[in-house]
C-alpha cells in the first residue's frame, strides 16, 4: 500500500464526474455554462443554481492549479481522509524530525526555482504528512512510513513536492480503523469485550446459551458506557480520534 497511490485514488474519485477535463474547463472559461443554467431554470430548479455554480468553480480552480503546477495538486479534504484512514498527521515541515532521503533537497530546490518561492514560503507554506510519532522528538527513532512533502497553494489545495520512505503495510489501515471515530472505537472494544466474556463464561456457565446471554448483556453495558462517556467528553474525543486530530500538534 502506497500513501501516494491512495491519495491519487481519492483525487480521481473527486474529479471522476468530469469525462473530459480540458473540454469542460474550456467551456467554463468561455461561459458556455449559461446554457446549462437556462435548462435548469426551465425545470424550475433555479434554487440549485448557486450550488451547481460553486461546485463547477471549485472544480475549475482545482483543474487550473493542476495545469499551473504540472499536476499533483490535491484537495485538503482528500488529504484529511488519507490521514484519518491511516492515522497520519499533516503538520508544518518545521515540526518534522524524521529522516529525509537523498532526493529531498534536489526536488525541493527545483520546486523552489520553478515557483520562485521566497524564504517565507519555504518557512511557513510546506507541510508533511507522516505518522504522529515522527513529529515528536522523543519518539523520532520509530519507523518512518511513507511521508509526503506538501506545498500549500491556497486554503484548500496542496501541491505534492516529494515522497520518500517505505510503503504502507496493508495492516496499517486495519490497525488505524478503530482510531478514526467514536463509533469505530466502540465497535472495536465491544467485539473484544464480547470475545473475552464468552471465553470466560464459556467454562463457567451451564450452557453456551447462558454464556451467550450473559456475554451479550455485559458487552452491551460496557459498550454503551464507553460510548456515552467519551461522547460527552469533547476534549477526549479531540485527542483520541483521527477525524479530529489529523492536523493537530498534540500526540496520541
């Protein structure tokens, strides 16, 4: 599993609604979309026009950035989803303390010259996607997995400048699944609780039916208690789950 490939698939899914990017972009630039809006008005759906217009403008902005920067521009929502799926963080490059490969400097220098970046751009507009432990000085010796160097183009778009490190192991997604949100974590611990309870009561109960009943009731109480406790603790949710802390400075 390669983090770059996963990001490409997210981007393709987002852009897949357009069959011919060049033709569609040209039509938008020439304001031919007015014919589509007239047809929508004829259907009595003019209230949907702002939403459709905004969607096309966002897509056009993304397409133009890819053309301007020779591709590899990704929307922040796709980057966030990758971080959530694989328990990564996207943080300023200044906070990264992991290793870099020999091609890093060459690609960074080339990108700086091509885009005429200033020292301020280099200092504040680059981000790295990597596991949380690579941004912690005391834990920086842990294995480094597939980091990405990103350049912030605007509030919603990032340009991929370089990737290095090892590929993601397929099991990382499975291991990270429970950290994605409260529901996943509750399901995970519910299953673990049920299996452990069945194992214990399987030897003590008179029959498997009794053991299953006891395990089910006990598991429900534990699962509901865990869910309700964490659900009402905003700070705990922000620290524990990837969907909240994917770009935050604190560690797990």
